[in-house]
């Protein structure tokens, strides 16, 4: 397993449960890639069937995480309210998709939103899609839960060890060469997050992975953002906000910026430009905080994606499985992705989901962007 992010750890967990021996090679420490830089978001409300299915199949693990992994993930159910001031066709399409997949989704007018959440009555959108299932958890605690469990289950963790070469015998991948020596394996799993493109290139594959830099910040308690409101997403202006306990709020959003960045050379610090712009936009969109609401902390990270924003999940060649490119959904999808990786390696059928659309061969043609409600 290359990478001890949430995807590599979840895959290791499922492989151990299936009776395999597992070695995880991680250049740093578990979770120090992108998995602990998230907003902790878990949601059923997506704009593509594959993403809805992946979260539906992962949700039971998140809801029973403490029983399975011995650590309370502090899951908070907020639900999600997707908002638009336009004619609402985009949100109507999302609502139809969600309903067809059995996901609760109420299409609400501005008046209905005000009636349900009087705290939101100053907002002025023409339509909102409210999906009550979903919320956020503490990503540090779930990484810790997975890491502890795979260690206890017998996985070998080679930390501070960097994969530098992928070994092959003819067409078959047979192991890796690292900064600490070589390891052979029946199967190598590329779960290297934002570095998945480097690993696939070492194996001689050309998969168009792209990492895009995104920022988050938390407003101080003084912002007094009410508890009990849903996670708010202004889909027109690409800004979102959720309560973060005791008056604090988490703010994020693309704000029209979605630039590729270099995983070895991106700035992980909150930028003043984005911090100013996102507080300004959130105050205009949601009317709960102010442009000068004080910032408690903020950070930047990479959405480890592909050119069409969907992941690659496949047996890429004999001896190599790829599970990477999850963009803004890698945390929420990790439990079922781990299970699918184990199924691929053990030659078992994959139940409940068709992952053929996640094969890298889709890039042989011009792929279309199927997921339009990412945030
Ligand atoms: C600001 C922000 C907010 C986000 N919010 C959410 C959210 O709310 N919900 C959600 O589901 N997702 C969210 N995401 C996306 C999520 O962070 C990723 O999809 C997810 O973390 C991907 O997990 P991973 O295990 O694939 O990658 P990572 O966690 O990055 O793990 C990959 C690991 O591979 C290791 N590695 C790489 N190359 C090598 C090598 N050569 N040798 C050895 N080890 C190597 C790295 O050190 C790293 O630890 C967010 C991302 C960002 C940046």
C-alpha cells in the first residue's frame, strides 16, 4: 500500500479483514497528506450517481465508527442546504437525481427556508435543496481510529519511507523500491493522494491526475453563527459555511478559483486574499457573519483529483491497483473504497455499485465533467 492517508488506511483495513498481509509505505506519518486538511464533510448530496452511491455505501461505517474502531468520530449531523438565486434548473436536476437514488431532498422556496430556520430569514435565494442526511466529523479522530486498528490487525507501517521506483517483471508490477530499500508484493496499491500521478508514471501509466489548491477557515466564536442551521452552500458564488460549535463557523469555497498546484510546492497557509474574499462573500450570501468577523485559524490543502473530478478506482495492470483522485470526497468515500480495493485484489465481485465509470480508460476519449455540485 503506497500512502497512509484515509484511502490507504481504509483499504489496508479491508484487506486485513479479508485475511491478507499488508505493508503500508508512507513518506511521512498517517494522515499528514490531505486527509487531515479537510472540512470533515460527509454528504449524500452530490451531482453524480457514482458519488451518491459511494457515500451511501460508506455512511454505515461512519455511523458505527466508534463501535468498530473504538474512537468517537464526533459526527455532527447538519444536513446540507444547496442554494441558488438563478432559475433553479441546476438544483432541480440534483433533486431529481437524489430522489431517484432514495436520498431525502426537499426543494424549498425562500419563504419555506425562513419558516424552517428563522435564523436564515435574511437570506435571499430563489430555491434551496435541503438534504437532511450528512454533516461532519473530526478527520483527525477517524485517521487515528483506522491507523490504530490496522496496526493492531498486524499491518506493517513503514513510516518516513518514500517510494522512489515501482518494480516490474515484464508486464507485472512486483513491488517498490523505497528510500529504505525494496519490498516485493503480489499487489501494489497506489493510494498516494496528490502524488498518485507520480506513482502511476513510475509504473509507466499516463493517468491525468490534477491537484487543485483549496482553503478553509474557522471564524471565532465572536461571529455568533447559530447552531442548528444546515451546512449552507451558495452554488452560484461557490461559497459554503457550517456551524463549528459555540458560535464558530467553518467557511470554504472555490470563489471561482480552482487552479492546479504542485503537490511538492504548494503553499499550505491561509492566504489573506482568499480569507478577505470568502468572509465578504459569506456575509453577502448567508447574512450570518460579517466581512470583518475574526478568524480563529485557516489552512490550504489540495483536492487530489483528475481532469474530470472523479477518481480512478481500478486494477490498472497486473499487480497494480489504483485508488486515487477523489477530489473533495476522499474522506467521505473511504470506507467503501477500501472495501472495493480489497474486492479487486481478492478477485471478489463488487456488490451494490458499478465502478466501471471510474476506470482510467475513460480518459482515452474526451471525458465530460459529471460532478457539478462539488464544493
Ligand atoms: C481544504 C480541503 C477540504 C476538504 N474537505 C473534504 C471534505 O469535507 N470531505 C471529504 O470527503 N474530502 C474532503 N477533502 C478531500 C480529501 O482531503 C481527499 O480526497 C482525501 O484526503 C484523499 O485521501 P488520500 O488517502 O487519497 O490522500 P492523502 O491523505 O493525501 O494520502 C496520501 C498519502 O500518500 C503519501 N505518499 C505520497 N507519495 C508517496 C511516496 N512516493 N511514498 C510514500 N508515501 C507517499 C502521502 O504522504 C500521504 O500521506 C478536502 C480537501 C481539502 C484540501
